[in-house]
C-alpha cells in the first residue's frame, strides 16, 4: 500500500523537485516529533504527496530552511518546517505502517519484529490524535470484512481504502473541505488500493490470498491479466479513476503554485500504472515472476 504515489521526475521542474525533497524531510521531522525517531523509518512518498497538496489547498505556506537531522548530520539540506498539518500527516503515516504490519502478521507473514519499531509511536498517536487512528482503524476493519467476503467487484474492494483517505482529507482540511476535495482523495485512495492489488497479483495467486482482480478475471498471472483479453478492461478501470481525478482537481482552488501536485496526479499516477502493468515494481524493476515469464517466453521463441 506504500510507495506508489510518485512524481514523474523527468517532467518535474527543478523548483518543484527541491520543494518535494524539502516536504519529504518535513514529514520525516513531523513523524519524529509526534511518534518518536524509530517511527521515521516508515516514511513514504504517499504521505509526502498529501503534505504537498493539503498545504496548497489550505493556503498554508511552508517555510523552508537548511537544517541538519539524524540522517543528514554532516551536510545540511533544505527542510520544510514542521507545522500542525505535518504532525497530523506524521501521525497518519505511523498508524498506516503499524496496521500494515498487523495485517501482515494476521496473514502469516513476518512482521512482528518490524511492528515493534512503530508500537510506541502508534500509542502516542492514539493519545494525541484519536480521530486519525479511528479513521484508519474503522475503514481497515471494513476492508477486512470485504476481503473475508471474497468480493469479486473491483470497485467495492477499493471502497474502504478510498473512503479512509477521503475522510482524512475532510479531517485535515476542516472548513476548506468540499465535495470536490472529498472526491479527489477518494479517487486517489481507490487508485492506491487497486495498483497495490495489481502489483501483488502473482504473489497473491501463489499464496491464494485475496485479490479483487484475481476473483474478477481469473487470469493465471499478471502478465496474462494485463496483456490478454482483460488488458483493456483493466486499463479502463484506471482511466476512469484518472478521469475522476482530473475532473475534481479542476474544481479545487490552489493558493500557491500547483505544478508539483499536477505532476504527481496527472503524470505520476499514470506513469506508475503503466510501470506496474508492464510487469515492473514501483521502482521500475521487473519482479521475480515477470523475469521468469520473460525467460520462459525467450526459450519458446528460440525453439
């Protein structure tokens, strides 16, 4: 569920790349203030994106200055100052990571040791920001019910994650929240869930774990799903999400430069979708299953 929301770097202005890096450091510092330093290991670009767009919608300017930190203790770098919104995002990041490892443990995967790094921070969030913990916990519980029911609808499967992000946006934006901001973050949350499910398709098939694409299309592997007869349908699902993002984004007033937000939403998400559908992971490298499939295809072609 983490690491998919990225900027399309070749099309990113230098000024926006500098802002993105500074905001990333700002969220990291926010996590440290609210949840403790060990929880900073769970920092993701997904929450950095939320920091970028929510600050812009709220009209809260970000002060950036050169500072040192635990990671950059020798050379200083530009970092965004921590404000209340950044603290809330740090709390959200920690709660999401904690529940991710809790889910991994329930699925029989390793995660107990990793979850310990975030246990103290999670307790701090429950005390300082109980509403954030409630939003995540209740929607993940609904998500678990959907998965237990073996729902074969891709839209229904992604609903709880989408609602979770939309509810958090309402909480963070307060009076600045509108139906357009709710719908925008709903669409982004839906995309995050579905791109994660698509990325994990082969792994879920091997483990016989729940995957909405597997139940809806019953393809033997992700390569067959994305390149076979169902490929166009899968593409349409994501194009429909991108349409919702564009329509709602156009109705939202931004107080500052919106180039970075537009790059992530209008270029970064489609870029990542294309990458995952082609058999690569979020870093652009082909996964183990895809490499095996490619080698198998090469052997057949040489015979």
